[in-house]
């Protein structure tokens, strides 16, 4: 027949060619006498289709001039090349790009030597998967902030080019400068933190400039609109300067993203900018708050937390508010302050505390909340005189309320929020003793498909932390579930998990509950003051759900949707719990040591300890 079925595009000639399928899946044509990969005449890994295998490479081969990229199939049954490609764009600061024809759909941001800048936080091997990653969706000079609603806004100093389109959430027209640059000496730069850098459409790289040098270089050129020092691992830094519109800019919510950008602005825009621009809340006057708190007097003080004191304030004869005043030496700055504001401003749920506004004046930063006349849950369940006010029906209502509020944060809100500091002192009670989850200062936002995150900065409250968070810094919705389980068992027992003592063993409250469960004596865990009001199967069900929530392995713990279902349905069949986290019997010396460690950490935890008369 002598018909050619297929031929390569290689121009190389072999004297004695052989074809070989390597163990990694690479089909190669080489000289029979050599196996050196550099001498391959042709290899399939240079022409990838729609699948990237280990040891495949993407991007340019500078020796041969070959550009390697993935190409989609036309459809599920037709493997001929489709519209979509996935490959390396820009050889100077390479980034991965998904394109449909010539139109970019997604990009990773530039490579810094270890990861792409879109892979923020500690999950360097994965990319954010949310609305902010749609290329061009937010127009020129716009920035996507996933924690905001709506998620797109113009950079400071810019306004929508088409306000009508922005009014219907069509942001593609982008933003234009409110005051044009005039290349005057008084122009400066605004730092925007934790970002994926804009696309490199019209840019220049200077490998010799420091941060100060980069700023000076940008100021020398009237067309330079922004600069960034891209961190190149083991290679110093490069000064990247933009000329023209900034496209595909997004902000990350992770606390440890390393990439910032500096936007060039007229002096008037820099002078008018305070710390108020991102806080879409009513602003309270400092003098008004000072007068309402009797100049922040001790008698108005409700408690003290890691961020600072909380005061009761009287605005009018019948209107009270709670004022959280951020301490200057708390170790928490404007970032944590803005985090809490952004987190709570858009939350709307009966069982979440309502943020009414904020106050920013000079170095003063305060959050204004609805006032909770009954303070926090710990003021009741751990107080011998006040715990009797919470009979079993009321405790069950509180348990259900907290569970519904947490379900809203994890599943029903537009974003997925991990609280990270659920505890009795952060459960506030209104005038009817309804619970309100409060204190979002260290909460984190997850993408809808994000399973977990990791931090080197473990902050929270021991006794409520899950094992994986306290030991490895890993947190997820399941770490919140663990904290909820501790809360539930504390509500049933009227005892604290930390500092729990029993004459027969040296376990924590969780270990004590587990021992009783295995002996079918779980009702002995119940607070004695509930004897006249409890319903046996309800108490047993709550203890079982609590033990399910505090299981050692995160995968074994139920989601909050299952928790709400199990607590609210008498006929639901519950699985048997496994061993709880921290099921370790300690000596009293160990307990005292651990309690000392907890006391030493109180400066970095978010607590509100009620002030009681002696």
C-alpha cells in the first residue's frame, strides 16, 4: 500500500531509528544506538493534547523554538483540536493562561520561582477557584475583592467608565481616573496589598531596582501608572512597571499573601485618602462615642479582649450600643480591623451579631455593635447563680441558634466563612437570651471549592481549638464544627472543657464525656440544675451530636447541615461517635502547665471576659 498514515513535523533524519514508549508515557523516536533524551528525533511530550502527564513540560524550548501547550478536544467524542488552549504566556515573567482562541479566559499571575501569584496563602499547589478569576470580567482599573458585595470596585482614584452598566453589575467597561495624572512632582503611590498582579500587557521589567529604586524609576516616566517588586525566590526581586490600563487585578483574603502593587495617584487623591474608603458602613463621630461611654469609663466596660476593651454606650434615652475599641498595643492593626468590618458588614442572620457602624479618627478604631444586655453565654453557664436561669428548653434553643448561625456562615451565605474562634464568651445573648455569634476578627473567607487552609499564626482559644488547628495550623469548616461540639458539651454540662477536674481521672471535659458514653452513663454529664426541666432523649441526642463533632479526625465530624438535621429531627438515626480529639490523660502537673500556657496566650486570643462585681 505504501500509504502514509502519519508523519511528524521533525526535519531531523535518523540512520537507524526506533520508536519506544517510555514508562512515563512519552513516545519517542531515537537512534537505536543511544538513549540520550537530548538526541531524541521526535517525542510525543513535545506535542501534548488535552492531558498534562508527569514530566511533561509547557512553554517555550529556547533551543528548538518549540512552544508546548495543551489543546482541548472539539467535543467528548472528537479528539481533533478544539477552541481552548492552556500554556505559558510571556517568557519574561511566565504565567499560565487558559484561552479560547485568542481571548484569555484565566491566568495564574507571574511565576516567582516557587509558585504562581494566584496560588496565595499556604496552598501553593492549588489555585483560587472563584468569581474573581474570570479574565477581563472586571474591566480595566477595576479590582475584584471576593469578600465584598458586589465583588468588583474601581481602584482608589478611579470611577466607573459607564455608571449605568455598573449599576446592573456589568463591570466590563472598567474604570477611568477621576483626576488625570499630570506628571507633577507631588504625585505618589498607593499600596494595594495581597494581590494577583495585573496582566503584563504593556510593561517593563528592571531587574536591578530595589523597592525605592522601583518607585523612583516609575516616577521618572510620566506614562508609568503602577509598579510592583515581584519576589523571585532565591533570585532577589524584579521591578515591574505598567504603562496603560491595569487589567485582571484581584485581591486575596489570605493573611500571608506576599505580593503588593503600588498605584500612581495625584497628590490630592493621596491626601484625601484615609482608612475609611473600604468601610461601607455608617461612620460614628469619636466625640459622640466618647460621650456615650462616659469617656470610656470603667463602669461602662463590658469586657476585655485581645483587640481591646468593649464598652456599653448610651446614644439616646432608649438606644444602647456596644463599642469595641481596638487597643493600640494589641498587636492587631488596620488589617484585622478591616477584616472584621468586611466580614460582618454583609452578614444578615438572626443568630449573628449585627454590626451597626464604625469609628475611625486618627489612630482610634472602633466597631459599633448592637448591644446585648445579657452579655455572653459564659456569664451564665459557668456561674453558679446565673446558670439556673438557663433551663433545658432554653439551652436547647441556644444550641440550635448557634448551629443555625454557623450553618449560615459555612453554607448559606454567598461566601464560606470559617470563624476560627467559636467559644462561650463569643456567644452573646440578647434580652430574650437568644444567641448571637460575635467576634470575626480572625475569621477567614474560603472559596466555595476550598476544603482547608493552613497558617503559621495559630490564634484562638485553647480548649476550643481542633487538634489539626492547634498542632498543625490547618483549619476548615470541620475545625469550627469541633469548636461547636465543645460548646455543646459545655452547655449540657455547665462545665468548662479547659481546667476540668474529676476525682477518678485526669481527662478534659471531652474525655470525661467519652468515658461516660462508653459506660452508657452519658446522662451523668448533665448539669445538676437541669434535673427538673430536662428531656432525656434530647439530652442524650445533644451529647451524642457533641461527641460526633469533637471526633479526632476532621473527616469523621459531620457538616453543620447534618448537625442541624440531627438536632432537630427526633427520628434521625445518628452514627456512633469515635474517640474525641485530645483524649489524653494528664497529670495535675501537666494540666497546671498547660493552663499556664493558655494564660500566656491571652494576649493573642479574642476573648471577652465579663467584668463582675466582687
